[in-house]
């Protein structure tokens, strides 16, 4: 699922050209009508148990999304926290069952409700250990994590689902638990563990003629292929730089980046980490707190804020290949492993493939993920790392803003 230079169906970006404006850095232009955002809807197959939340709403926008994000930010680092969700009536904090009584006292008087997770902590640990401990050949992948909207451990892989279930059973036994037979129906979307075999591979997942100061959301190319610029940050160790994905330079520093048609250099790669985290910086030119953000090659939006993402809230990623795609995360602690190694602490989303795919495409790696505040302003949430699509389903994994900022001891440069 590595995005840009690897692509779910890999796309060779160096041979791809897009229609380009004479000068990309211009004032925002009304964009062509794009697909409407999906309306808020209840997750249909959420796991339920005594004391759990029976409903979780996704595709949240407006004040409701703000409330969910604020709860996520406030409690995400507190022991026992699993997810912040909206159940149609109020924000609900989903917590580990063993800490439910502590959370009840903590949330008293806050207006927030509490619900116990149906997922045993051992299941989360077993999924993580199985993903990181499985040998993955080129062209295959395994990804796993806790899904807050479904309240389940989700495992997606091109490997044999039965083999993965057996490997997870062995990990559970190490934790003194039973095997998976009591909690999972393999390859079916039921229960607290859901293992899905995928025929397509998720790969590490360009706008074309941008010039200095370079914007986010623009196509960039190097000797390894094409990617997308993310957003402008100020790092105490690297200075003011543009962030992108580390796999775009195959983990190497000192690689020169050019814009989409090769007419201008953005600078060279530095501070590259790969595979964990999968991050890199571009330094050596001028950059701006703006991003291409429409379903065309010219619409520009200003980055006026930044924050951490939450589950169920609608965000939009601006990739140079698929342009503007919007979706909601179901997991914020996903682990993705391929032949390059494992990348941890990712945000995960899946959705219907549809015409052109509902999520990101090869060439979008490094592109920024934002919450749209107005028609011309956005708030940064992360960058695209990997994606893939079958005939019916697309998946994407993104690095969260907090991972980027902590890696580089940085802040987002705002407009």
C-alpha cells in the first residue's frame, strides 16, 4: 500500500502527464464541480456487547466533527482510550473494558458518554505482532489495527487468511488467551477480529508545473518516480521545509526533486526516514503555506491551521494523481507491512472503488490530508502513505500530523 512510487495497482508515474496551467502559483480559482461529500451514515456492522456503543456515525462534518476531534485530542494519550466516536446523540469515548470504571469517574460532568470496547487488548497485541512478524514478499502486504468505528481488529492482507488466523492464534496463546475460534469467522465481516484476504496489493502511494514558492499538493518527480508535496513545516533541526513520504526516494537523502514537467527543482531530500516512519523532507527552495486542493490543476487553498485527526470525521487528501478525495478514518493506530518493512501508527480508511476509486491513487504519496474549513482554507491532518483498490474496495493509509511533527520537532507553517 505504499503510495507513490510503488501504488493498490501500481502506476508508472514518470510516463504520466497532466494538463498544466501556464503558472500554477496563482490565486484560488473556482474549481470544477467534483463529487459530493458522502452524507453522515451509521456504520452497519459494528461489533456490540454489554456496555458497548451500539451505533457509530461516519462522514462527520461541521460542529459534530469538531466535537469528536476535540475529544480525541484531549483523551487520546490517556491509558485505556480506544476511540472517540459519535453515536447520533453525543460524543462517546470508547475505552478498554478493564479501565471503564476509572473513565466513568474521569468523564463525570463533561457531557461525554463512555462505552466499553468489545475488543480484548490481547487481540490488538496479537494482530500487531502477527503483522510485524510475518515475512512479506515483494508484491504482498499485511496491515492490521484497531478500528474504532467497527470496534474490531481489522486485518487486510494478500496472504492466506487462514495462515494469518493461525499465526494470530499462536500469538494469543502467548498472552494466555484462547485461539481465534471463539471470536472470529475468518474472511467474514463479523466479530471482534476480521481477517480479509485481498487479491489486490496495497502499495506505498503528482500537479505539474509549480514554481517557487512551491505549494503542497503538487506533482514532484525524482529518479525513483513521482510523488506529491504535502505541506510546509518549520523544523528545529531542518529549518523551513516541505514534507512528503520517505519511500518516494527509497529512503535516501540527497535526491534532487523536480516539479511535474521537470522545469524547476524543488530542492533535495533530507531527513528521510523509511520504513518507520515513512517520511522525508524537501529543502533548497522556497515553499508556501498553500496547497493545490481542487479537482483541477489550479485551485489553491490556504493552510490556516493544523491538528490531529479523529475517527469518523471527513478529511480530504490532495494528491497530484487523484486530485481531491475525501473520506473518514476508521482506525488511527494501523500497522502496514510490505517487503520494505513495517510502518506503524497510521490512520486507515476503506471505501467503495467506484469510477476512478474513492480514495487515493498511485502518485499521491506525500500529499497532504486536510480538514476543509471554508472553500479556500484548510487545516492540516497528515500525509498520504499507501493505497490500493480492487474492483470493489479501496484502502488508504496515512501518516498523522503528530507523527510528522514529533519526528522533526516541527510546527506547521500557517498562512
